[in-house]
C-alpha cells in the first residue's frame, strides 16, 4: 500500500520546509557579506554600441556591488556601501527570487560610501 492510500500517512516534510524557508530572515555570520550587483553591470556596451555579455572574458576585471547584509565581524563596511571585488571566484545564492553574492571582507579591494572622510581612500588592505 502506498503512502498516498494510507490515511495515517504523514505529509511530505520537504514541501512544508520549503514554504517556511522562503519566509525566514537571513543573517550573515562572521565576516561574510551579502552583496548584489546592479542588473546593468551584468552586460556592457562597447563604444560602437555592441552588447558585451557578462560571460565575456576581458582579462581580470573587477566589479562593483552594493552590500545588502553584513555579518557581526565585518569592520569596514556597512549596508548600502558599494564594494569592489573580483567576480571570478564568488559564491552566488538565490534568496526570494533575487541573486546575491557572498563575500568575505578580506576579498574586497575597495569601499565607496558617502560616509567616508575625504582623506580616507576606503581601501581594505
């Protein structure tokens, strides 16, 4: 007799867990950050108007992204800051239908934010 035919069969736990997981808040741990690139950064146009896809290799090109969440041990970056990083070696995750990148603070090359002093470069070394 299949589980579907048994009246005492328990519901499938995976379906229930997936429904709850979509509504849980996300908190970054340690020195991890959740960043999101602008949709316009994925594709570029050449000076002649040719569309260059994000998958095209152009040597080592760094990318900017906005910090959406930061762990408790992140010292130099706050939510809303723009950060410069190498997009070649990143971990991507989808949360509520949006794609984000998970970075460590040590993987950043620069930070851009209005709160930084004029004499401060924002570089994380």
